[in-house]
């Protein structure tokens, strides 16, 4: 499994699947293959690509009514083609399933006019719409298009070794959050870059942060069963007792804003720095009350 597919599995499990993604790789074929796998996952009635539900069976038979692959007659896509196959077609509700997925392979073959034609659709598709662009050359896409997509890499394979490295990176990130009120602000600089070297994406980091906030929320209600990080129970309990309801709400707001910034392609380092500094200040305030 590659990182793009793993990411989508995670967001589907959390009920946070977005509406527009860029699946990129060194070449077009693996990028499109990953996009197809993601489309199958997104439509699966169990969210796992089970291979047994009506959606998976329809996909595997090559006859899924609500997964549409855009085509072009010439070397590049034409404006008329993308309007008919995506911009106008997406306004028609799904035929058989709850979601309608559009695959746009070789997205680098969209000229500027085509890209401008799909901007509004990428930004505000119907609630049932999911758009997956795939390419081996993201540099051909306009910044305005990229800003409306969550970019996922389909080249990097997730193995047992990379999973182990990811868990180690997660532990280091959790350790920083565990002493955030005592950390120097300079430790936040370049945070996302150092995480990336360890194999931890900004999205992974926000997932850890969300689990930590969930644990604080549970501890605030004196529920210590089902913690995501049971080894941190003592510190979690102490922090929860120190935090007011308003401060805990501010942390959730900070997390939501960080997610929105990432989706808007704001620099990941900046996103994590702001989140850490917000968490740090709130924890300092909680100790001074």
C-alpha cells in the first residue's frame, strides 16, 4: 500500500474524506492506478474496499455507474470535454450510490483554459462529489488549481519498516506535545520539515494531536477508559484538570483551523508552528489561572 491510499483509508475511517485530491507519482500510470484504488475505497459500502459489496463488485466488473473517468480525444483535454464530463455531469445526482467519483487522469494535459473551467467545481462540488486528479507532472497545474486540492504521493510504499519508523516519529511528536508548555518557541521552527524526514506528514501529526485532544476531553469527564495514549494517562489527567472548558474548546478550534489551512495548501511548517504555539500558550495560561 502506498502513502496516498493509506491516507485515504485513515480519513474514511474518521469520516473526514474531502472532495478534491491530487494523486501524484513519478509517472502517470502509478498515479492513476492509485486514484482508481482510492475511488474504489471511497465508494465501498464498508469503506475498506471489501470486494463484496455492490459498489466493489460493480467497480471490479468495470461497470460502476458512479465512478466516471474523464477522457480526451486529442493530445490535451478540451474545455468542452471537461465541462460536459465533469462540470455539468457532477450536477446530476448519483445513479446508484451515495457518492459520485470523478477520475481525471493525466491532469497535466489540462491547459490553462480547462483548469480555469473546473476551478469552481473543485472548490464547491455537490456534497456527493469526489474529484481525483492524477498526474506524473504536478508542475503543469496552476497554483489556483493546486490550492483547491489535497496532494497525496502514490510513489512511497508503506511497509512494516516504514510503519515502525512512523510510530517512532509519532512518539517523538507526542513527546514534544507532552512538554509543550516548557518547550522553546524555536523548537517549532521547521517542525514539518523534520517530521517529513522521519516519515511523518503534517496530516499524520494532526491525527496525533486530535487523539491527544480526544484523550483530554475524556479525562475532563473523568472517563479514563479507551484513551488513545494510555501510557500518558497521568499527564493527561493533570492537564485536563488544569484546562477550563473554554481552553479545551480553543484547542479544538485551533485543530479545525489547522486542518482547513492544510487543505488550502498553506505551508505545513507554518500550520504546525501555529498549532504548537497555540497549544503552548493555552497550557501556560492554564497553569497560571
